[in-house]
C-alpha cells in the first residue's frame, strides 16, 4: 500500500512534472507473470524513475546498508526503501551472494517483476561495466525472461556523490525480452552463465549507447579510490618537502 501511495501521490506527481520522464518499449514488460528487468546502473535515481514509470510493481534487491542505519534517519530510510519495493540483501560475497540469488528466485516464483542491476553497483564514470552472473542463474532456475532496460541521463542528473539531482529529462528504453530457455538445466555451468550475462550486457550497451568496459565496476571504483589516495599522498609529501626546505633555509 505504501508503494502505491508514494508512487501515485507523494513522489510521482512532482517527479513527473520536474523531470518529464519518457519511456520507449513499455509494451515489452509483461502485464502479469514473473520476469527480470535488467538495468544499467548510473545513479541512485534509477531505482526511483524505473518503478515510477512502470505500471507493475517492481521488487529490487538492495544493499542491506540501506536498512540498517540507526536513529530516526535510519528508520525513515528503511521505511522509504521498503515502501518503494526494495528487499535488503547482504552483498559481502560468498554465502551472502548465494542467499541473494535464492531470494531473487523466490520473488520470481511468486510471479513478481524483479529489478536487477547486473553490474552490481553504480557506474563510477557513466560507462557500462561487466555483468555478474547471478542474474543468469536466477533467469535459468526460475525459468523467466530477462528484459533489458537502459536508463538515460540519470548519470548527468545525479552522479555518484551528488546529493541534489540536476533538473533535466530522464529517459527509459526497454528492449525485447530475452529468452534463455535453450539453456534449461544448465544453471551450474559457469560458461553458460557467463555467455548469458554477456548477452544481456550487450543488449544494454546497444540500448543505452554506453561505452562498455570489460571489468567489474567494483574493481573500477577500487582503482579510482587508490589513484585518488595516491594523489593525496603525493600532495602531502610535497607539502612536507616544501616545509622542510623552508626550515632548512
């Protein structure tokens, strides 16, 4: 009930007025039955605009940190994410990853639409990164189609680290459903899972027009953080050298 209240009365009207979102291919989303919506992930705003413009309810797998913050702010945040259809998952890897896949399959077997970001995290620079194979396992084990979705302009509206979004139009392109029934019974074959995932990412690249990078977004973020830390260390070393030189003179 909160989902529909937020969508139609609280968030929907002002967001549609300000951002004037447009959609291509909504006819590719089934009116009933389970399916996976596989989207690129450019911004926090993706999880707002896609459910806003899709007639059916979408359940997203969201990082558990959104639901565990303490205090009044934490309770409000938890209520919001729960209200917009997000389910908490532990993204620490190992057993947690298996639990997340099982949760996704459970949602699909309940006949729902499941929203997934195959990249696993937001793009650090607006490019499209390598997909993780969990989406392929869910599709095969639940026996459902995968519908590629490209979010347009959301990186420019709210790139990582920016709190207040920039007002500009948002676009959503929805591709035709991808049928992987030819791989039925092969969810344990890692080569099949990689092939399916790469096919999904290729469709996302075609829809979005993004440059594709064949590495994981998590690694790209770690590399960027390391480079930034190296620059800070170098500047600090320069300040120390300059200070030592001034004292010596």
